[in-house]
C-alpha cells in the first residue's frame, strides 16, 4: 500500500492539530517556521562531509533570519522561540543549535540586561555577525559556578582585561570557528575589582572579523562529535581588552566609575544564575527541538508501518506492518507520550511567558523537570521509531537515524538532565506539597477506564516516593550531608519522575476537554488513558500495598492497556497527520512517501500510478 506524501487531511486530524499547535495562536507561533522548513533549501542533502554540513547550517541560519521577522521581538517571545526549535529540529539539528545560541543565549542575554534595546544590535539582527555564548569551561561543566575565566577591571581605562588563567578554563563547546562569518560572544567571567571576585557576569566580546580571529582570542577546533556537526571549539583569551560597555549590567550588578559594585544580590552564586538566566528559556528550546524530532519520527514510522507489506496469514496475502499489535502497540505508546510531551511543553511555555517574580523559582524548577523528562522520552521514541523501520531506518535519507544522536545534545546542553533533576529533587522533598495519602479516594468500584481515577493514582505514586524520600532524609546519617543525600536521592528522583508524568497528564487532560468534535475528543481521551495506564504499570505494587488499587485492578491492567491499544490502532494515521509535518518534507523522505532507499532506479511508473524519481545516492521517492 503506497502512502502518498500529500495525504488529504481529515477533519479530526485538523482538530487534533489545532489542539496540539495552540489553537488561535498557531499561525503566529508556528506558521513561519513550518513554511521555512518546507523550502527546497531544507531538503536532505546526501553525502556532504561534516565541514560542508556545518557550513550549510550557517547558510540556512541566514534563511531563517530572513523568515524570523524582527529578531529582537523573536528573542523576547518564548512561544515563537520554542516554535522555531520544534520545526527546525527534525530537518537540521546543527541549524537548531546555532539558532538557539544566536537568538536565545546571545541576543536574549543582551536584551535581558540594562539598555539591551538601546545598543546597536544591527550586526546581529542582520546576521552580519553570529552571536555565541561562552560559559562552560573544559574543567567546569555542570559545576560552572567554579569557573575561572576573569575580567579584571582596569582603572586606567575604565574597561576590563579578559583572561583565561589555566588550560582547564578554556571555554568548551561554543561554535567560535570562522565558519559562518564573523562572530561575537557573550562571555561568562568573574568580575575582579582590585583583586576581589565580585561574581560572574557576561561580557560582550567580539571574537573575529572578515580577516580572522581578533588579537588575544585563541581558538582550537574540537574533533568531530556524534550528531549533526557543529563547529565546536576551545576558546581562550589572552588579556583581551574590553571597553566599559562590554559588561552586561542589571539589578544583580552595576559597576560604578569608582569600581564599586551595586547589587541587589549579596550572594555570588545568585549573581551567576541571574547573569545566565537565559538558560531557563534554553531548556524550553532544547525540549522543543526534541519534541519536533519525536513527532517527525513518529510520522515517518507510522507512515512506513502502512506502506511496508509482509506475508499475511493466508498464502499470497500481504498485510501492512501496522496490522500487528507488536508493531502498532509500541508506536501507540510512543504516540501517547509524544502528545503528553507536547501538551506539557505548551503549558510550561505559557507559564514561563507570564510568570511573576515570586513564582520564578517554581517555574524554573518545573521547566527543568520537563526538560529532563521530554528529552529522555524523545530519545526513547526516536530510537523506537528507527527500530520499527528496520534497516531503512538506518539510512539518514529516511530522516530517523540522526535524531537520537541529536537528542543526546539536548540531554546534556543547558543543564545535564540528571543534574537538574537532582537539584529539583532536593528542593521538592520538603518544598513541594503534592496530594495527601488517600486523596485519590476509595478504589472499590472504580474502573481503569476512569481518567480522574487514573490521574489520582499517579498523584499517589508521586506522594509515595516523596514520603520515602522524606523518611530517608530524616533517618540519614547525621553530620554527613553527602551520605544523607545519597540515602535519599534515588527515592527523590523517582518522585521527580512521577511528578513530570503527572504534570504531563494534567496538561493532556486539560487539552482533551477543549476538543469540540466528539471523534477528536474520543481519540484524545483514549490516548490520555493509554498514557496514564502505561505510567501506572511500574507503581502497581506500591499502590496495592497502600490500598489505592485493588488486586482486581492489578489483574485487569494488562487487558485494559490492550483494549485501548486495540481501539486506537485504526486511527494511527489520523494521530500522526495531526503533527502537521509539511507534505514537502514528507515527500523528500522515501519511507514516509511510499518509497524506500535502494528501490528501483529510473523514472518508471508502477501499477498504482506512482512514479519513482531518483533523488541521489540510491534514494528514490514516490511522487
Ligand atoms: C551540543 C552541545 C552544545 C553546547 N553548546 C555550548 C555553548 O554554546 N556554550 C557553552 O558554554 N556550553 C555549551 N555546551 C556545554 C554544556 O553546557 C556542557 O556540556 C554541560 O554543562 C555539561 O558539562 P560537561 O559536559 O562538562 O559535563 P560534566 O559536568 O563533566 O558532567 C559529567 C557527568 O557528571 C554528572 N554530574 C556532574 N555534576 C554532578 C553533580 N553535582 N551531581 C551528580 N552528578 C553530576 C553528570 O550527570 C554527567 O553524567 C554544549 C554542549 C553540547 C552537548
């Protein structure tokens, strides 16, 4: 069965797409990016060596900038920034990294400090200069608070000398090569006044111009890494002089002409966190990129599941892969998770966009928890999708094989997943109030089809792990903070994991209530039920022991999962059509459009009227 790229969308898929892509705001948030990646300039280019792939990502950054509208407005708009990552993520991971750094970490940081909009930003908004963000050091990644780079206040000129004092303090990973043209950085460095460390601030630092790197700026390219190539480098500074206005100031630190620092924050660590506060938006960006990749991977795998035929039960029968429970069941679990990830992300971008100062700590924590959960799920989903497409899934032309490797970057960048979960866990053991024991109600007479019941059980699971973590912390060895936390952290991390899923379930349930078409509502509720049942599987022992589930519920759970999978199986294509991947993108991916890598070459028409067209390197698509 051939699956054309240009599927006529179904009204139910349209309504699901409206729910997934933010209803009335859909065109503003997603429209430009979706059109951009539909362009032929974004089609897969086979056989490019790594340096040329990196150069291509910079060329595409120019096209993206042309489509972005006002880049200053973009950098200030969390919805559109996240949307950008969702659409570029699946087509060019390198471009997504470059855009994330330029618009969010670089331009966003400049704008978030005093007089950001008053500076002449035209070189950056026109992309005559690409912005980079230099924070991590070779020996200081997650413990960036120990960074060593210094900017020493120079009383004679009123400026600063930027210096890398040790080899371990070289800035690690940023894209500071000459590829892509001249670059400027915001560099995180300790502000030193008269020998005294005032905390870490950002310094606007030109790195290169048309003739090469500037004096005192030393760049060493890093070797190629896995995933889409980017020009990662080691960067160091040898007493590079910077003018007074290079220091990005705000309420956390303003330097007087006499060298006195006025700050609302007495604590140096807090000054660092304020300086690099764009990293919170960065977490939303990383999650968004991997969301887009998950939805694209599922679209490809589900389409292939319908076009790949295999022997049926009777001699001569041919049935699609999608007919098998072992196949569509796994894809449906992944689909339910991808819907939940999307709704969780939407709810957090909205919270982040409007949060008040007193809610900042909680919103930042929720963003970190979601980043960890979404990017880890994305890795699992894209790996599953690759595997469900067999050897075809291993060819980059089929759009799947690069995705898990690109997601690795999102798992580590902008806060390593495990580290940010550990931080959230330590705050939530006592600083977060979930449900009280028994709040989910008496389980007798309740059905595993009732969404509020399932949701209540997941909340109980979070509470059970929180209780365990609290007990462990209270009973841990006194006078040994590391030993105490070691006794607590496993339970606390389970609590965070349950919390992330609960937040996702709540966002999914809320979205389901917005469905108007009864068929869309049915699909949303069924998919949400599948998601919740799946999350509860690992907690049944605890829930039974605590009297929140009955033995009959536990016995009935596998059948309940199988029933909802069976109900959803006929709707797989509708569920991925709602992801709205452009036909132009799908038609360039052989297995998403009824073709395959290595299929017959030439331009013959087959009996179904599909014309095979070779697009290079043994890749043909049906058009
Ligand atoms: C694709 C990509 C792009 C990047 N771009 C930039 C960029 O533009 N600018 C920039 O400044 N940086 C950039 N980085 C660097 C990134 O910020 C760091 O990789 C990240 O902060 C982690 O640091 P690290 O790699 O040194 O790991 P480490 O900090 O060495 O962590 C290694 C391991 O130790 C564990 N660990 C660390 N601390 C703790 C702890 N306290 N408790 C328990 N376990 C711990 C971690 O979980 C991890 O498993 C980029 C990274 C990637 C992957």
